[in-house]
C-alpha cells in the first residue's frame, strides 16, 4: 500500500511552504509532528502539503507507518510537545514555525528547512542580511585576527555574522560581532551550550544577539547533529567564509551545504604547509572567492556599504520500535540497490531509477519511516 494514498493531491511542489501557524493549537500540533519518530523535514512538508493542518497530518501518520512495516505506531504524545513548550517559556525562547512571517526567509527557501526553530534573543536579526564565518577550533594567531577583523567589518557594513558557537574561529567571530549582530546556531538544544567553555559567550549572545536551534530542549549534541546545524548556518547566510579549516573538517561540510543551497563560498588563503589552511586552500583551488578583507566579500556580493543597525537590547530521541523488513523487490528495492553510505541527490536518484518523481517520493517516505534510509542536507539520501 502506498504511503501517500490517492487523495487527489498532485505532486507536492518542491517549494511548498506551510501557511502561518495562526493559533496555539496548530503550533503545538506542528511541534508534535516534527518530533514524531521518523518524521524529518521532507516528510513533514509532504504531510503538510497533503493534509493542510498538522493535526490532520498526525492522524494520517499511523497508516503511513503501517505501510512502512511499523505496527502500533504512535506520533509524539501531546504531553511531550507541551512539556517542550513549557521549557521554552522558562528559557524565554520563541518558537518560529516554517511559514510564519518571523521565520527567516533565507532559510525557508532551502530544501530541508527546519519546520520548527527555537530562538533566544533578538529574533529580528533573522530578517537582516547575514554572512557565515566558520573555521577551525584550533585557530592560529593570524587566523583569529582575521576572523575578528572580518566579523567587525562585516558587522559595520550591516551584516549579521552567523556561526556555530564552536571554540576557535566560531567563538571569535561571535564575540567580535556582538555589538552589530550575531546568530549562534546550536547543534543540540538551544538551552545546551557546547562546548561548555562558551557558556559565558552564549549568555552574552542571548542578551544582544540570537541563539537558534531546531533540536528539542535539553538535547546534548552528538556527531550526527553537527552537519544538520551546519546546513542552518549556511542556509541563513548569503555567503559562507572559511577562515581556517583542515582538509577534512566540519567547515568544509558547511561549505558543501552552502554550494547545495546556492550560496557563495569564500575562503581566506593560508600557508600551504599549515594544515589549518589546507581546507580553505582546497576551496580556493576549486573556485571559491578569495578573501583578503571585508571589501572582497562586499565586492563579490555586489553589496554597497550600508549603515549597521546597532541597537542596545536589555537584558534523546525516543526509543525506536522494531520494524518489519521491507520487501527487497519493487520500487523500494530498486532505490535501496542504488543507495549506499555516500549521500546521493534525490534528483539524481529519480533519474537513475527512471520512475516518476511522485512515485519515488512516496517510496522514500516509506523507506524513511522504516528506518532504511536517512535524509541529509541539501536534499540528499543515503542508506541508514
């Protein structure tokens, strides 16, 4: 049985955005929907596109789960979502739903935009143009100086500086841009500061900048959460600047996400014998814009210098039930045969299996619910 019964709804448009969540009940239901087991951003959007409201989508989930081989499926309990809302109230966090006017427009346009964001601080910063500054946790003295200068100069030119609250380049960029505006994207819950050494910095960002996360309150980050954070960092920004990064680093994952999202990728050059510069130098070799200062960034973006809007401001996932293995044949089997550990673009997968996009989307929903595939940043899929 199809995971998407024929309801007369044609292919959900790839640029579909849910309508604003106009009442508290709908907001609670949207939080329940995205917190439900095996529901990621892509499945969330298709459910909302077909059913219109989150409560109707939640009601449809058990039947979809049965088609994926999951018996006795139950969506996220209402009490769990309500408890998260109470935790948000205690933390003075604001809930931003995809489709709301307050949701960042730049991020809303990416393929796997988070359906729900938690924000602590100045949410209005999300409506200003932004540039991401990322780099190594073990910054050199020159790298730290460059990151600080770029953050201050770009802030003075009217840009919000976005980064991931990591030690090193991230923390330096946040600190330098506090007065002009900075957004720190958490890998875990918005109330969880990682690394702990940035606790004092995070408190200052909550006062004069913004802290942001798609994750549930209290979630401690693990390795798989950081790439998801990185695609938010790049999605919020017009460009991603890599200051210092090793050849295999999270900063290059952010740069890859930026390319997938159609953002500009830029890098500060470094000495060829310094391993901290190898990632940035690779990006430059492959066509990234070379950055010597904020002027290079502004020129590449075609952006005139503007007055910065600086204003003082007062002060784990639920256990998964065992599932019945899916049959090896049919479209699901064909998809599984094409996938591996390396993420594959969904568009490429559709071309390889030679079936209509709607059929492939339905099969992917079944496979995701069954835990056989994992969605990645930029509309990619891989074997789970």
